[in-house]
């Protein structure tokens, strides 16, 4: 009998996306921490394969970040909803591209962790990515940086480009070890 692959979802793991501001008017803007509220990650016991699916329609702004730390209260609920709407409608076009899918092609030990290589499909484009996994206390933490234009995503920009989101976003997934 084949055992099912271990599976984690938003109920026992978390996925966060971090965006960073730039531009002449960036002092009036905010870096953001965004939750992915619906996802699953599966891998086999031999650690030879990882598959993950993230619902792009489930992105939710948690809070602004200032100097790398949460800044609760810096954004109103209305501000958060407007940002989420921009992400869904204009940046990721989630009506056309609902899911983000990762499938590993190689998992290699690195120090006390792993490097996972694989294909990520985002916004209708598939690209090779590399994910670093390290143990942090009682959790495994996977991190990667994604360059939005590689996936055909135009980073958010306003006020004739004087306020914009950097092309690179950081993604962090943590799950119980």
C-alpha cells in the first residue's frame, strides 16, 4: 500500500509574501506582509519530491512593515482592501490566473537544510526557481525571492512611477518539523 505524501495546509502551516517599496515617494508608502490564506504543500517521506499549490485569490494584507518589523495600525481596513483589490485585479490578474503551482525537480541537502529546485507557474508563466529550506526551532522554513517580471507580472506603480513596488518579492513558507 502506498502511503500518501505528508501534507500541510493553511491550517497547520503559513505562507507569507513580503513586498518592498521604492521610488521618489516611497517614504509615504509601506512595505507589506501578505498572507496566503489557502494553500497546500505535499512531499514524499524520502524527500525526493515536493508539490505545492497556492490560491492567488486568497492573498490578504496582514500589515505594513517598517524597518523590517510589523507596523500594525499603519494601514486602515479600507487601505488593506484597496491594496488586495489592486493585487488581485491589476497585478496578478487572478480572474485569469487563480493558482500558483510549484513542482520540484531536485532536492539536495545543504548544511542542516535543503535546496529545492523546481518549476513555479505564476501568472501563466512557468520558470525554474530555487528554494532554501532551513530548520528554525520546531519548524521547517522555506524561502525564495521571486522577480515578478520573470513571470510577466508588472509590479504595482502609482503616481507616474514615483511610488512603486520593487520587482523582487520574498516568499516564506513555514511548517511543523
